[in-house]
């Protein structure tokens, strides 16, 4: 078989696929940590994910905002009928409503923490200028930021609403200046606490269902145990056993921030230096959670 040299050859194309090196700004640990922080927040809120992933966080936000809307509505309806303003909830009590976000922690913390270990992407993450402490800060910071926002926004609605339906918005504002620091302080205490516990428990397993059940179980078990130990505190008086209640512990500090001491209607009332004991227990739990997270993410292969 011979080949005719005069026959037209099939035409081809040559592509120059050279790559230029990246010459832009290079971020180090801070940039990597911030990128992971933003990605964790997007995942927690269900952004860029299926609509089903967005239902839980925003439904919970709506639920915790309802008392503020109702309170403002009642204040508007009765502002010309009652000499004293009628309130169904105070700013201090509203911080307690934020504990309803326990369900949010049980859903989101495992979803943010467990997939990285289950899908074995931690070595890939730590190949960047990122270490275990940065990873923990990004994850806890993301969940804590969302908890703070979900707890603070309803308080903001309540404050602005009450100010607008009052007889004088300026008088209401100047008369409640203490709220401007008490509410954020109490909310930070609560958000950081739940974020550390949720992340610490979720770091112990790579299964989201197990982690979520463990978070809820921890709060419920300690709450029941504390109730058994304290007993009928309204008759016998408070007991230090109330400190075992991991769920209610930040609420004791909330009372200290708003009232200067533990509330009289608290199961910790009557305990000598109850506020200091609550603060010490709070710090012990935070440090314990931080130690668990540090040990779990100290090595890449874990």
C-alpha cells in the first residue's frame, strides 16, 4: 500500500496550554483561617446548598423572634390604654429564650465538624498554612457567630420596637442604656459556651447523628441529674447541685450580668458565692472543651 504524498492532510490544531505562576497576594494562616471560617458559616446556614438545608436555621430564627414581635405588638395596642407599659418578656428573660437554639447547636455543630473527619479531608486542609488551633478557632468562631446573631437580632427587634411604640423614643433610649452592654455581654457568654460544647462533642465522632444525639443527651442528662439533686429548691432553698445543669449554667451568669447577683427565683439562690461558683464552673467547662478540641486536632492524621 502506497501513500499519496499529494493527498491533502487532515488539519489539526495546536494549543498553547502554558500556565502562568500565581503572582497575586499570598495569605498565610490568618487568610486560611478566615476562609475556613466563612465556609463553615455558609455550611451552617445552608447557603449554596439545597433549600432543605436552609429550613432549620431560619425557622429557628423565626421562632426565637416571635416573642419580640408579640411583645412589641402588645405594647403598640395598649400604649394609649395603660399607664404602665405591659411587657410579656424582659431583656434578661429573652436571653433565656435563646437557649431554644440548643436544637440548632445539635443540628449544625455535627454538620460543620463531622464531615471533615469522615471524608478524610483534614490532611488536605492542613497542607495549607493551617494548624489545628486555626481549624478549631474557625469552626467554633463560625458557630458562635451564628448563635450570637440569632440571639442578638431578636433582642434588637425588641429594643427598637419598644423604643418606637413608647411615648418618647429618646426617653426610652436614654432610660435603657444599660441594655446596650448587658444584652451583648450575656449573649456572648451563651453563644461561646454552646459553640465550644457543640464542637467538642462533635469532634469525638465522625457520624452526625451520633454527635447530635450526644449534644442533646449531655444537656438533658445533666439537667435531670441536677433537678434530682436540688429537689424542691423553692422550699428547701438553693443548692450547689444546680451547677451540674450544663444547659442552665450560662443563665446564672446572665443573672449576674443583669442583676449583679444570682436571681432569687434561681435554684442557685441562697448558695454562698453562687455567682463566683457559676463563673468558675463555666470556665472549667470551656477549658475542658478547648482541651478536647486541641487534642483531637493536634495531629493531621487524626
